[in-house]
C-alpha cells in the first residue's frame, strides 16, 4: 500500500481515536480544513474518513452543513455490543483448535499488562492490552470478514468500554480473561466460547445501568 493510499485510514484512525478517548467531545464541530491541518494530510483523506465516521454514528452532519461529533448513542452501543459479542464468540470457536502455546502465552502477557493498567487507573493502557488479548484470538481465527465487522462496530462500543475500565467492575475482566485462556489451554473450545459469551454479556449490564441513568455524554 502506498503512502497516499494509506492516508484515509490514517486520518480515520486518528479522528476515531480522538472521539473515543474524549479528546474530541460530543458537540465539537469538525471541519475538513482544521482536521487536515492538524493531521498533516489533505482534505480528501479527511473527507473520506468523515464519511466512514458518519456511517459509524460517531459524527453527524447538522442542518446548515457542518459536521459535529455525535453524542454517545445508547441504542447504537447496544447494537454494536450484540454484533461484537457474536463476532468474538465466532472467533473463539474458529480459533480454538488453531491457537498455539505462543498464542496462549501472548494472551496471558496481555492480560497481565491489562491487570497492571487497571490497578494504575490507566484506561488507555487497559484498553490497548484488552485489544491485544482478544486480538490474538481474532487473528488465529483467520477470518478476515469477521475482523472487518469488528473494525466497523468497535468504535461505537469503545466509549462505553472506557466507562467500564474506569470503574472497579472492569477488574472482573482480568479473571474472565484468565478463565478463557484456561479453557483454551485445556482444548475445551465449547467452554471457551461460553466463557467468551459470559465475558461480553457483563458489558450489557453496564449498558443497562447507563440506560437507567442520565443520557450518555
């Protein structure tokens, strides 16, 4: 891939990460000129990125033609959660017999870093380690369409994931990760799939709590 062809992906990732992390909070007006200058790219890559972000409900075009960061949408988060949970169950099912000792060790290392990050209240590091943990299974599944679906829906749910990892409830994930690895190491793929489902269902509890409280920011 040439540097030029990679620019839209680079712009998309940078803007998406800023929205998910809260650096670009809901209501922030986004302009092609401003984003292009900030990212050091042309307006065309930014324009392409904004189209994809609108499709992911992370930005929206307001009457008058200006683009703003969307508020976190609880319904969209629930939809994303259902899709992502199903994809991770499928990844675990398909990867179960393919995972190597090195893969399992990589998952254990990622979980150890995840645990340390949670104890240090480092949400960014926790999310990165959690992504590495689950990424081992997704990669081992060898399912490219599955990865594409996850890339589409992950940003929508990531705002809620940040809330979970910023709370004590996020520390439950460490033990859940350990259980998934334990079952995979024992070649209990069905058990690992069930543990993966249970792990992701816990996030639905947070969505329910948010749904009963004030609107998401």
